[in-house]
C-alpha cells in the first residue's frame, strides 16, 4: 500500500511538472516575440529543456515503478538513474546555450529589447510558479526517494535563478538603459546552471556504473557486522544503488560447528539491522565456515 501511494504521488508530481513547464514556455515565447527581448527568448529555450526533462521524468517514474520481471529481474530502478543523467546533461546544455547567447550580446551588443516591462512580469510569474512546483517536487522526491523527481526539481530550481537573473537585468535596463548589465548577469546565472547540471550528471553516472554506496552507509554496514560476536569475519563486501533502491552482498564466516539454522537466524538479524539503518536495501549473504587463515577474516 505504501509503495502504491508513493507511486501515485510520483506520477502526479511528474504530470504537474509537465503542465507547469508547458504554461511557462508559452508565456516566455509570447513575451519574447512581443517585447523583442533576446534574453527572454533564450529563457524560453531553457524552459523547453525543462519541459523535455519533465516528460523524461514522467516516463522514468512510470517505468521505474514497475515490479521485477523475467527481463529485468532486479527491477526497473535504473530508469530513474538514466532520467537523472539525461536531465543533468540538459541542464549543462542549457547553461552553455545561455552562456553563448550572453557572450554574443556582450561582444556584438545585439540586444533589441523594446518592452522590458512585459519581460519583467513574465519572469516574475515564472519564478513564482517554478518556486512552488520545485518545492513540491523536492518534497515528493524526498518521500519517495525518487532520483528523477529530485533531478527535475533541481532543473526547475536552476530556472528560478536564470529567470531572476533575466528579470533583474530587464529591471536594470529599464532604469538605466545600460544594456550590457543583462549579458553580465546572464553569464553569472549560466555558470550556476552549469555547475548544477554537472553535479547531477556526476551523481547519476556513479549509480549507472554501479558505484558503491556513500562511505557513511558502508561504515554503518561494517559497524553492524563488527558488533555481532557470532560472526567470525567477513569478506567481499559489495554495494551499489539502483534508482532509490540499494543492493549489498557479503560473505560471512561462522564457526564450522554452528548449525545452519542458527547461521540463518543470525543472517536474518543482520539483514533486519541493516534494513533499519539503510531503508530500501536488498541484502544478499553468502555463508562460509571460518578458517584459521588470518587473511580470510582480516576485514573484520
């Protein structure tokens, strides 16, 4: 039941993101054409990347919620990692495009803004909508531990900064008539956008390549293994992340005289404790009799 609630919330959040981005794009395109502002049109391009990211997120959320099957025996969690990677890449591309456009305006002084008032209003409305939607997505991504929804929320967050930058530039142009301010602010905002995209790509790529869990999580697992006096040692501790799910496997050494049923009870206890420390984790344990060779149990 809890999984179904999270699934429904995730899909609803993804749909809301798609709808809000569509509305914002239409507003920016109309305002850009009517006002003749290149910065607003470049912002519309950024929002188009947001919309594409939201559509990808919706697809990822639907697919990742599917149960394991014969073709995907470990589930479909990596759809979220793929989605997050694509969204991070789109954020980077959007940042580069804005940087190029701002540089061109700065060098060639090609800004043709004629109605900054309209742009200021549209950017302000865009900031309010994206602030509300991004906070909602952050909330749902935290509850459901959705990688793709978190990436989408970060994407909208960068749109807030870029919209604020454009709006501030338009206000300065309106007050001073000094057009170069618009380009300078756009360059600063584009660097922030680029940094955000790089961070998302780095994190999701680590998961796609089956990178280990964070060091803090691994230390929690090791502490649980070390504090159990019935375990004589362990080796081959491996961890990875699939979407918001975690996997780990380990080989545990037991006294050779211990009954299989007793070893099984200890393993159940270990799995329970690890599950309490790290939610949504699948634990696979291989049992071996303890031997006298110190190297076999050196990890404990």
